[in-house]
C-alpha cells in the first residue's frame, strides 16, 4: 500500500487524499503535525531533502515529493487525466499556475492568518495586503476561465481542478471573499458533488 507522508491541515496534502479517494487508491497516512519540525529531521531529509510534505512513499521504497507530481503519478491512465495531448498539457498549465500564482498567496495567507500565533503573524503583517492583492488576482484569472467553462482542463473534472480546489475552497481562512467570485463558487460546488469527494478535515 502507498504511504502518504502528510499534514492533515495542508491543502497540498489534501489534494493527494482527494485524488486517491476519487480513484479508489488506498493510502496509509503518516502524520507530521504542524510546527513539530519533524520534516526537518535527518531521517525525513534523507527521503526528501526539501523537507516538506506531501511525500508519497511507493511500494518499492522510492519517494515522490511535490503535490503536483504526486497527482500526476496517481492519475496517469485514469479519468482524472485528460486522454488527449492538449488536455494533458492544459492540466499541467493550470497546475503550474496554482503553484506559482495562486498557492504562494492564497495558501500563505491562510497559514499565517489561521494557524500561526498572533506574535508570529505580527512580523508578517505588512505582507498581508500583498498576499490579498496577488491572491485575488489569481482568483480573478480563475473566475474568467470558469465563467465560460465548467472545468479547467480538457473539458472534464481532472487533477487540474483538484490542484486548484485544495486551497481555493479554504481561501476564506486567509481573508479572501469568495462571494466576489460566482463562477468559482459554482465550480466549488461541482467539485464537492463528485461521487467520492472527501472534505479537508475528513479522516481517511
């Protein structure tokens, strides 16, 4: 059985759990609590020198970090990855967008405003307006796309949607007003209506 090294609250880890549940792939979870520093220990760094979760441990003992790479690995040959060349490229397009334009602001705002102490947040408070400005810019790009389409890649629900859903659906934790984005709000409901959907808080 595959082992997911993860933190339950992490949207990046949630993406992997959601995709695996959608595909009926069983996972064994190994938890790394927020703030405990366990991903910086030598034992973990020997497996992933970047010192982050999620990390997927394969049956043959190999390790695959990075949420996008894990999603692609799990989805290959499945209904969550478009079968045509352009559709697959579009899925990667939106997954790159999520990691470079969306996650650094939406997810970071969520972390500091929801999980960090007030004392720790004080040192970052001056960055909150930038997080919100750039995060809302990313949400605006998504809104424009979804105003004309139901899904992000290949005309179907895919790992591109899962990648973007992970932190978008929890964006209000970071001070974002999703009511400003009706197309995104409708898309969130479509994702949540998928047959094997699980919530971020749901245990495996």
